[in-house]
């Protein structure tokens, strides 16, 4: 346990533009109104503007024949308009520059009460959407360190809020963690919304973190027993990729540690090459249509030098869903950054034999114990 009373540790911006297309896994300076521009008309005098000169013999006047002159009004040339870059708001820099939060996390109903914790069905706002999930709150104590557990991909039609991360969330709550599992947009009963590059999922987490930061000190609020200065991320598969984006967008010191479990890559070219193979359809056309430099600006892997949180990587050598080579590469990158003094903590990487993508049996028990120990130490 991290030190603190009650057995726990006592030790937040893309409103994706409406109309951004496709699928699924701050701070800007104000611009003032334009300065007033005064245009002063200047009359230019020419020879024909001079007053007539008097003459002793007026010249006879003749009535001229007038010929219609061609129109002197030019045809307006249309002003070219640029097409907005559909990827501009999706970069790590753009996400880091926008604001998050607003609204409250609410308890919808109590799902379970046991000797160790209470489980609640919750909801909170995220960029105009309502996101559901569950929350485990230990029975005894206060100012619990927070663990946000992020689920991986599952067919939304088969998804249920509690089962995916239940055993991990429950073990963390029993160890004294205030656990929140958001079930992401497009996973019922959460609202549906835009999610190119699975960035919508990261936005849902970034909004949740901001709400935690804003309301954990409310003595009557639902988050009053959460220590918003000690927030940890846990992500499986797709959820691990979401966690990597969150950590590079918001490398704040209150995001203490992250456990990446059979995680997707931080390189979106790898992710969407793999996803194209899984889906065998056009659902990844937008993502794979980005230029290489754009993919780099969107990918967390380009920004690993921003990481402030301690990172633990767990992956099975026998994983036939997400390539274990991706986690080996991540560990090598983070090791090199740590050795160069660019990130504060070297990764802790554990690789398992004979385990599936989602661990079972002794491997799963070892992983859960290692997760709690890692969070406790950071």
C-alpha cells in the first residue's frame, strides 16, 4: 500500500468536430475582434476635371452620336476556399491544447455491496455524450488512490458493463483503490459518437480525469473519497492503446502509473494495418488515408518522450491477437528514453509463456498481484 489512513494510499483538450467521420481503439489563445480599418476616399484630379476656360468666340456645339461602351464592371473572380484538414484536430498536440471536463459523475444505482466495497453504475458527460460505467468504492477509509481500468475491444452488441474488467477492478478495490471503469462511447448504454483512431475513447478518459480533478474535494460529491492527486491507468489490448494516448496528451504528475496489458501499439500505422486485417472492410479507410507525417503526429509513439508516469508492460509470448513484438519494441523505446534521461522512469516489462491474449489461471493471478504491487510503489 502507499502510505495513508484507512488502508489505501492517500497520496484534466478535441471536441472532435461535428461531422468528423468514422469509427473505433488546453489552451488556445483568444483572438480579439479585428481592428477597425478606416478607408479614406482620395479624389485624383485629371485634365478633364479642370474648369472650362472662357473663350471670346464660343465654339459651335454639335450633337455627337453616342455609341454604347462595353461594360467596365469586371466579372468577380471567386475566392478559393481551402478544404479543412480532417486530421488536424486529432494530433497529440491538438488534443493537448484543448480543454476537458465539465459536468458531474453521477451514481445511477448500486449494483453490489459486499464486505470490501460497493459497486455503483455511474454516468458522466464527455463532449456532449453520456458515458456509463461502474465504480468500486472501498468501504473503509477515505482519500483512496484511483485506478481507471480501460477495457479492450469486444463486439459492442455483446458488451456488458461489468464482466470485462470485473476481476481486475475487484482486486484493486479490495487492495484499497477507488476504481472507475468507463465503458467508452459506442458501447451501450453509453451514447454513440465520433471515434477516428479510437481517439474518442481517449477523450472519454481525459474528460473523466478532469471531472475527478474538479470534484474530488466536494465533501458531498460522489468523488469525495478519491485522491485526485494519485491516479493510475490500467488498459487491456485496445484499452492499453487508449492509455498510451492519454499519457502523452496529459503527462501530468498526478497520473502516477500505468499498466499496459497485451496492449495495442502506440504507432497508428501498425494498429490500423492490423485492424484492416481483422475487419476486412472499409471501416479503416479514413485512418489509413492519412499521410505518413500525419500518422506520426497522431501516434502516441512519436511522443513517448513526454511520458511522466511509470509504465509496466505485461504481454504473453503466445498472444495470437496483439503481436507481442509491439510490447518488446515499446519496452526498448522506453528503456532508451530512460537511459537518456528523457523520461523519469524505466519501464517494468514482464512477458509470460503459454498464456492467451487474456490471461488465465496462475498467469492471471501473477499479473493481478504485480499490478497492485506496481501501483502501490508509484
